[in-house]
C-alpha cells in the first residue's frame, strides 16, 4: 500500500506540471466519451487542444447539480457500465438523485486518498477506527471504511444511529479514532454524559468530522467534551466522496486538497469568474484521475477561501479554509445574507447555552422573520425566567451586531430540540410552505 507521501510534499512547479498533464488527458477523454461535455465544449468553441496551461481551465464549461440530474442515471459515465464496479447516489430529496460510478481503479484511488486523509489526521497502521458515518448510497461510510483498511486500521463499521450501542462499543472495542458528522459527535458526547460514560478516559484520541459545515467554536466544544483532537475531512460524492481533502493534525488550519487528483478553483458566486487566493468564493473542482465519472469544473456551492501559504506539516498542497456555508444554504433575511454557521459561532460563545440549536424562518405579510431556538444548559434552566430572558436578549443583540439581522431567540429546555444521527437539520423554512 502506497500513501504517496512523495506527492504530498511535491514542489509546486512539479505538482502543477503533473496537474496540467492530467487535466489535458481528462478533458480529451471527456470530450470523446461523454456527450454532455462534447456538446458543452462545442457550444463554447473549446476543443481539448486549447488546454495548454492550467489557467485555461477557465475556458471549460461548468458542471452543475442540475446537469447530473438531467443525465440520470448513467449519462455522464465515461466508461461502459460493464467496467463500473460500484455506484453511489445522493439522497434525491429535491428531485432525481445524482448518481456517480467507480471503476476498480477508482475504488483503489479513493481508498488511497482516504488513507492519506487518515494519515494526515494522525492515524497509522494498528489504530482502531469507529466509523459512525452512514453506510449505503451515501459515500461517507464505505469511503472511510475502505480508506481505513487501506491504511491498515481496524475499522468498526458501525454506521449511524443506535447511540447507546455506539457508546458500548466505544468502551469495549477501545478505538483510537472516530469518524462521524460533528453534530453526531456532539450527540454522542451528550448521551455519554447522561449515561455516566467518561469518554475522556477512553483511548480515543482523534475525531474525523465532515459532511456538514462546522465552526471553530464547535471544534472547541467537541475537543473539550471528548478530550480528543478533532479534524475536518472534506469530500462530496459528485467529485469522489470523502477524501478530497483533510486537515493535518499538526496545524488544524485548513484542509489540504489533494491536488495531484483534483484541480480546485475559487470563483465569484454570481459571475463565475475566478477570484484570487485569499478571497472568499464558491469552490469548483475538476477531477484529474477518475475513470468512470470524471467531472469538469463542478460548482460545489460550498463557500470558502483557498490558501497557498506554506503549512508547518510540510505538505505543499493548497489549503481550503473551513466551509462557511453553501450558496444554496444562504438565508436572505430582510436583504441580509445569513449563514447558519454564523449563528452557531455566536451561540457557542456562551457557556450557559447548549450547542444544540435550530433556526426557523417565517414570512409575516411581506416581511421575513427569523427565530433561533437554542437549548439552555442545565444551570441556566435552573435559574429564574428573568435570567433566561437576559441571556436571550444578549444573543439577539450579538446577532444584530455581528450579522446585521434582527431575530427572536427562544431558549428551550434540555433535550427539547431534535438530535442528529447524521447531518443536522439546522434550518426549517416555513416560508416555502
């Protein structure tokens, strides 16, 4: 098994030369094997031979989620289905699911990249991984599973749910790492406290969390309650699945994107034009080594910043800062752009509020209104109503001061808000009903 550490520390000039070679091959293959890309490139007057330098990627067409749905199920595959050994798909809650395919080589590449992520998170052969990502069409469970095995880690394929059983196995199997969404890790921490299980005394030392945006405040909360280091992992099924990038345990300051396999851009959300390193925009990916389902300039809708500054871990691959939100998750309240993670960051600055929260949006006449429901800590709920009212009023002021939108804050009792067994439902938009 090769982790390609030589690629992770490759000088930028060599890395970009490798990217260009692989980009040219990918564009050539997509043009000749995928009707959608051939038509899209012809419409723009772009041919594979026009790609002469990395910046020429900006001449290529974008791929969007709706294009995947329009070509459901296998219209974007670049190989015959006889060569596809596995398919994954999105949930399809807003329409047809998006389907992605993998050849044997794709599965091998994916496993090696997830192994690379786990290695960056501080794991090595002989470690034990409790994998609480969902198994099935969702890429999280199997992605982490195969990557762990590739690294030589003992994997417990727990999947999501069954929280009490999760805690039993965390005690009995003594894993050194856990992989799950940050909201479910929080759920486990709360359940452990209720059951009298001291997770901090277990051998667990690393948490690998992704699949939903989370804040530095959430990292602090998880590390404090679990007594571990928590790192971010990034991926999406349309590009590969988990393993596109990972934070290194040395810095925990941005996700190293594995640029030998993915060309990453940051573009203006509205115009689609590239923005400079260090400026916020929408993240766009082009796969460089995928066989069954190569993708060109996929607009992820994830909002972040790309950083080329050197990292103390020695890896030379560009870092993507923490996802602040998604362009399709952005809430517009009375003309103000609001991301749920902004609200989360404010709530978690208070030691007397719980990290469990949910935002509700309403329309009253022609005006939008936002209600932030958040659980109070047990000490707060034992205080008189006046104390809770003062806490709520302070949060209202902070949201107004830092985000610029007026809202109502409702402090709920412990356990009143739903707990997540996967991705947390942070927003309920009653305006759509």
